C-alpha cells in the first residue's frame, strides 16, 4: 500500500529546470527518511510505501494489548519475582534500511527490528508484497543488484558493531560473506563489464580493552576479486573519507569525498571544551525553556529567522556521521534554494582512468547513476538531476533523505 506524503511536486520547478527534465527519460525515485520508505513515480507526487508485513505486526500487537488489558492493575499483573508484568508493550520499531528497483514497477527492500530482519519485494501497481527472506538477527543494507538480476550485493551488520560485504541470491538463498575482520565494510557496487570484481568502502575499527568501539578510521575504497579473494586498494587518504563508490558505463569512478574527522584528544581540544562549558550549559538551559514555551504557548523564545526544523530532525546520522540538523540547515548552504543537511565539503567526484578528477556537485548525501548516464543526487532535503552537459535541476523536496534509488522508465 502507498500513502500520500506531503512533499513538493514538479510544479515548483522553474521553466528552465522543467525543460531540462523533459529532455531526459522519466525517472522514478525511492528514498529512505527516518527509517520510512517513500516512492515518487515519474511526473507524480510522493507517497509512503506501507508494508503489509509491518501493518500485520502492529495489528497483532494491538490485539495482544486488548486481550491482556483486563489484567492491568490486578494481581495478574504481578510477576513471580514481585515485579510488574508489561502487557502494553510499544509497537515494534520496524525500519527500512535499503531499497532498489528490480524493474520499472517492482521494488526490493529490507525491513528490520531489534530481533528480526527480512527481505521483501512489492509490486508498485498492485501493492502486493512478497516475503523473500525472514530471519532472526539478520540486518542488511546497501542492496545492489547485478545486471542479470539474480545476485544481490549487500552490507551485513554484525552484533559487535562491524559490517561485512555479503552476496545473496535474488530468491534469498546462498547467503555468503565476502569480507571479514574488525572493519566497517559497506556500500558495495558491481563494476560494469567486469566479472568477479566489486568495489566497496572500508574503515578500520579501534576497540577499547573492554571491547567497545573507541574510534573509526578514515573510509577508503577497496576492490575485491570474488574469485581469488584478493583485495586491492583503490582510493585512500588519511585526510578524507571516500564513500559510496560507483563506476559508470564509461569506466569513470564516482564517489563522495568528505574531510575525515578523527578522534580529538589533543590538549587544545580539552582547553576549548573547558572554556566553552558555561556557554554550552546556558544554551542547554535555553533550549529546555524554549521547549516548554513551544509546548504551552506555541511560540519560541526567539524570533530569529531560519529554515524550519522538525523536532525529530534535531540530530541525525548520515553516512556514519552525527549531524546537528538545526545547525546544518542554517550554515551548510543552499542547493537551488533547498537547505542542505551536509556542508559543501561533501563532494561528488568523478575520476577517469587517467586519474583526472572533477567535482560534479557539492553538499551531497547520496547519489545514483541512471542507465543513461545521468546522475540523481540529494543534499538531504532535495533531490536533483544532473544531466549530461546541463546544470543540476530540482526534482523534489523532502524533510530528510538518507538514501535513494532511481529507476529509469
């Protein structure tokens, strides 16, 4: 099922932007926002994809609440150890972690909660959902389908915080891990025209003696030969993170480059933290009082202008980095009038076989390359089309865009 979402349609495009879109093939887009899955059909509005499986789980929880409601505040609510039984547990927190188009009207996606994970597909015309794989402690993301439509690369999340690259059949069978070790391996991609070789991003983990993750190294791009298990470094620089590698049909390597921010343990950082502590405390008190002002009077304590920030978007995680959404929307700059959730140092780079690099776009959170060589990317609040030999044009706006998938109709 799909539910209409409040987003800006194509009517907001300028005449020049609309002309640029008309010169390209219609594009359908799916994207993730706060664990929810949305779909925008070409030349239509945005709708939320409602999973029948999720609705089934919610209905089951509601029936369970109703069945045990009479036990509340009675002797039946006391457990054997003297504690109180919890009969009205919250609805399961099921989130979508990745999606991709397998055809013009078929969407593949992964759903998970704290216990179970499942791979699903939905016919976007009939809203029929199929459960392909459902397993305890399964957590996948970064789905990438090969040209045959039979094999899927993905990121497999482990309980210890590390992630590996894995491959699985389209029907959910033969799940195999391709990488291992105490690393964050993610964002796998097939290389067009090259068999048995894939690209992915990788970052090393540093752990404290107790076992928890103390630091994460810079992300580099690696190439894996699946036949020989040989790993070859492609891009690595201690000063930068290289994210989301993709190769276009011309053989050019595309990736997101951003400055690497490691652990700050120097003396100057400690001194600055000490000096700024009173101001940070006052800021916390102000926001505490501002919260109550909004609750009871519906008015903030300040009239300062700026982009409106949803209460749920105060602090988010994008590409493994914690983002202060309120601060970012006021300082990261605009892309075609749309506020960005990341700074302009998050750049989309194209690198040819000779090593020449070109900055295609800035303020980039996510991107995909379409079958006809165009690029669709997002700054976190908007989706843009970067067509050949033309400037980027706005396709749509949204509150938060973490990942996107495109389908060329």
